[in-house]
């Protein structure tokens, strides 16, 4: 079975930084696009950032210039460096990946809470 395990969430003050990590484990032949989604209280889950297997990145406008997504293919891990955090960044952050195990499938992590205090 494939699992995505996130770490790095927590409480941070306005303007602070956090780095999220997500490691994929299990029977993995290949990993395609990986990404981070987030869901704030009372809102729908939204895409924050994605990175392709070749390293191309995409960001939602609200995080451009503040968040950086990266990946370490040797470690099957994706990262999200979050700088200049704002209270509106408060959400549960979910890792997402397109993985070839026996077939290509989408997988989600369990989520990690990020809280930005003003």
C-alpha cells in the first residue's frame, strides 16, 4: 500500500515561516505530479501548489512569491516552504500525489494543521 505522510505543520506568528514535508512510501514504481492543497475552516479545499516530475511548478495566486514547492525524487518527498505567512493561510494542508504502484492512482496524505496568528 502507498502512504503519504506529512509533517512540519504548527503554530506560527504573522510573517513567520514553516516548511512542510510529505514522504511517499510503499510499493512505488514512479511518481508523477505532487502537490499541496489546503482547506480553511468553512471553505472548500483548494490547490496551493504543484510540481511535476520534471520540476515545473504552479501556484495559486494568493501564495505566489511567498511559497516554494520542491521535491526530492530520490526520497519520494515533496516540500512546501512557506514564508511571510498570513492569518489567511491558516488551514489544514494536504499532500497529494499521482503515483504508479500497480496502476497509476491519486493519493492523499492525512493533513497537517497550519495556524498563523495575528
